[in-house]
C-alpha cells in the first residue's frame, strides 16, 4: 500500500481488545463495558484491573490490587532530590516525563523482556505496572509542593487512589464528594483506543524498551495541546472570553482566523464525546452540592459550546473530554498546568494495558513512507557549488 494518509487517519495501527469507540453514536467501551456504567458503578482501581486483565476482578483480586497500589506509593529520596533540582518554572508534564524516564535507572530488570517470548516474565510485568500506577500521583502531588518551595506530603496507605491523590495535593483528607468526582474523572480518562500517546506506547513497547521509557514517551505525546494539553488551554480560553455574552464574537473571530476552539473536535467522535457529557453532569452535581453557587466560567463554557454546536456541528465537531475536565479540576483548586498530569495519571492504566498487549504478540513497528525528495544525484564538491 503506497497511499499516504496524513495523521494515519483511519489506518489501523494494531489489533486490540482493550477499548472501542462508536464515533457515530458517541459511545465508548472498556473491554466491552460502556463508560457510563463504569463511571456509575466502578472505581478507578477496579476499572484499571479490568483494562489490564480483560475482565472485572473478583472481590479478593480487587482488594489485593488495591493493597499493592497503596503499598507502592513511596518515592525514593534520590528521586525527590532530582525533583528539587528541576526548575520550578518547568511545566509539570515536563517534570513528569523526566522523572518517569529516570525510574528505569532505579528499577532495572527490563532485560527479562528480551528473548523469544517477550511476555514471559509476568511477575516483572505486573510489579512494574503497580510501581508505575502507584507512583505517578505521588510524583505529581509532590512536585506541586516542591515547586512552591515546600517539603512534599507523604502518601498514606489507608486511602483509595483518588483520595490519596487529593490528600497529597491539599494536605487534608478530601471531601467524599470531591474524591468520588476525582475517581470518576480518572475512570473517564483511563483509556481511549489508539490515540497519539497510546500509539507512542506501542511504538516504544515494540522495541522492548524499558517500560519507564515507554511511559515517558507517552507522557511526552500527551503533553501537546492537540492531545491532553487541551484541557489547560480550555480554561485559559474561557477566562479570556470572560462572560457568556462574549462567546459568539470570540468563536466567530477564531473560526474566521482558522484557529481551533480548544476542547472541541475529535478524530473519532462525530457527535459529543460521551465523557464530556458525564463530566458536564459531574459539574452540575458539584455545583448542586455547593448550593447552586455557579462558577461563572461554567456559564461561559455552556455559551461557547452552544455557539460551536451551531457553527461546527456540520463538520462533526463537538465538545470533547477536555472541554469540561479543566473546569472541574479548577473548581477543586488544582492549578491549570497540572490538569494534563491528572490525565496522564489516569491514562497510565490504559497505556500499561496496551504495553502488555503489545508484548504479548510483538513485532517491532517499522512503517514505510512516500518519498517526495530529490531524485538520485551525485555529490558536488564544495569548490563547484
Ligand atoms: N475548532 C475549530 N474547527 C475545528 C476544530 C476545533 N477545535 N476541530 C476540528 N475543526 C475543523 C477543522 O478545521 C476541519 O475543518 P475543514 O474541513 O474546514 O478544514 C474539520 O473540523 C475537520 O477537522 P480535522 O482537523 O481534520 O480533525 P482532526 O481529526 O485532524 O483533528 C483534533 C482532531 C482533536 C486535533 C482537532 O479537532 C483539534 O485540534 N481540536 C482542538 C484541540 C483539542 O481539543 N484536543 C483534544 C482532543 S481530545
């Protein structure tokens, strides 16, 4: 096949049984379960196990996995020392990529992946999965304190995944509703077929690189504004618009200049992203719990969405997951430049599921290209140019 499709749009890069998107109808499934049901009934720990293993865990398996995640939260002081030496002005995604990449030096052992059957050391694969998933939220929250000049808050082993994240961020046990909302946010962001960052996982995994390098590559891809970085841009955009009555003028000006509206559009969905609908509902729930005290940015967001629906629906462009997530996180007091790190924490479950799937039937990625350069020619000595 020599046809070049920019962005590999519509080109299958792999076979996978982890998640599936019905883009026409706006439905997302993890291992066959609709995201709405997982958001309603599951927890991030359970959903992660589902993504990793392909089936819902038994009560004993879930308790065991949760315990392993809780017990693996401590961060070595060498890692903390390294974080203390990073520039506080750096973006948290840059910090996360750097620190995660360095973990491979602290936790060697990926040599067991080489050989005929890359997937044979299941203990290494499982233990590494737990190490990465358990540590990511700790690295992110520790950085928040370190970059502000404070010692980080130690993790607790008696709190759930979302609870411990909020505890380490704020230094106090979170309100149960906030922990529940964060848990749902993590579920919604845990997996999403073969997007740019997951493709980065596949490519890096296929070389049998160590899994921390694989994760670091994915974090780098996620950091871009066309991918995970959009949630931060959405909030900045809403603040720039300021009030709902300015939404129409702003959107029209952006479209006239051929600029994108952040948080709108998706390669796969031709209708509203189901995760955006769930997040919007969580926002309503959060506001109701606060006695209807409405964040003015929420009104601006609704106005932007209405204008975009009018102008962009004909192109199949609707609100995506990033449109409401940042708004929700900012309501929880989380700084805007940390929004994408939360995305990375959640997506680690999906990335690791794809890492395992790739290893189970591996062939190194080596695509081809359509050459558009000069025809063959001979070297010209510098004196004759
Ligand atoms: N704002 C305005 N127009 C948009 C748009 C947006 N956010 N997203 C897509 N469009 C328009 C494109 O300009 C294009 O119009 P055209 O046919 O007149 O040229 C059309 O819709 C198709 O979009 P295309 O760029 O081909 O989609 P894609 O699949 O290549 O890109 C995204 C998908 C996500 C990169 C793109 O929608 C985007 O940049 N969105 C904003 C960033 C974002 O929110 N990213 C998070 C994704 S979860």
